[in-house]
């Protein structure tokens, strides 16, 4: 991790994955914001990372989040003992067959408000039977003052494709130079992303107290709010956006230019007056507050 900026780790045995994918799919089918969804399309766009509030607070993702936090904290003890770790909210991903993310050139993802002595790890857990891949330039992690999605213009890099085995996760420095490849798959792909803030002082980079109380949509580790559709969907694919929105309950819709469409940035389950998941217990809340490694 210190030299190349990433590591992979085991979370589940391959034999556990069929049952976990079943739980993943059943969880999504029960999202309170949606009417019946038969095609596993819960968000527009090829990337497939979800943006509805229930996708951050359901029992399945809470179980995975807690398990991964404990594993990662243990993994970091050797090199980062004495520092503080805060778990960060991130997304579920469902990518139907034939879909592919938009290609993103070499870039860094940097959380706003980071001190020079702190940094953020990102990554995900692979629930597929096939390997996932992360394309990066090992050893390029660095301290950055910019925030958000930091493109690296007019620069060429020689990358490396890192294998993430079935049931395994990857952890990487958020500032590591990486890219997103537009790879189409023949199967539905399932992931859960994770993030961790590491600091020398006991401080939280995000205050999630209201998000947890209302079961709302949290900012991503990069500081961005996850949308239900991209700006270009409204510009170029209004019909597709309107058809997609027919899957979603009226409470989550707006009329825009005579078209009924889903809120691009969704409100909390409490704001929509949908049933909340059971309140977070003490152990679940603790991982969102900075604690010693």
C-alpha cells in the first residue's frame, strides 16, 4: 500500500457469492422509492452506481460496510497504527449486461477539505463470479490541494490492470492516478464501494449525523452528491429519462418542461415519508466517527 498505493484483500469465499448476490438483488427489489423493477436498472447511465437513499441505508449494505471496515482497520494496523480512521458512505453498483461506464481519462479523486497530513482510501468489493479490474499507475499517490475529480491534461501514463478476485475487495489511495475503462460485460455485475478517511488527529471529514437520522443521500468520498441521472440525459435523452422515471413512485418525481422525471438528487426517506430502516445501532454509528487504528 505505501509503495504502490493499493492492496487487495479477501472478504468472502467464492462459495458465499451466490447467496450474497441473491440478497443484493432482493434488497434492491424492496427499495421503497421504486415501483416494480424487472431489468435491474435502478439508475441511469452505464456506470450503474445507485443514488437513491435506500441504497445507502438498507440492511445488506450496512452489513457489508461494517464487515469491510473491521477487515480494513485490521489490515492497516501494521503501517498506520496510532492514526485515526473514519468510515465513509459510498454506493451500491448494479451494472446490467451490455452496459459500460463512460471512459474516464487518467485522473485523481480528491476529497475536499483534506489536511496535508490526512488522506482517503477508496475501493469496492467484487460480488461477481468473474474478476474485476482496476486500471491505475502504481506509486503515483500524492497529497493534493485540489478536490473532486481532478483530470490530468495532456499527460500520458503507462497503467497496470489490478485483478480483484471474486469475493475480494480493493483498497487504494484516492489520489492514485487511475482511469475508468468502458468494458462491456455479458453478465450483471454487483459491487459495493467503500471509503476511509485517515488522519493524525481525531477528526471527521464528514458529519453524517443528519444523513443517518433522516436516511438521506450522503456525499461521496470525493465530496460529490450521487445523482440519479447525468446532465446529458436531460439534454440528449429526455424520452429515455421519462421512461425510466415511470419506475419510480410519485413522491420522488418532478415536472420539468412538461415531462415527469425523477429528482436528479434524491431527498431522504424521511422527507419522502417512506418507512425508514431500523435505526443504526451504536456499532454501526461508531465506524462513521474517527477512531484509533
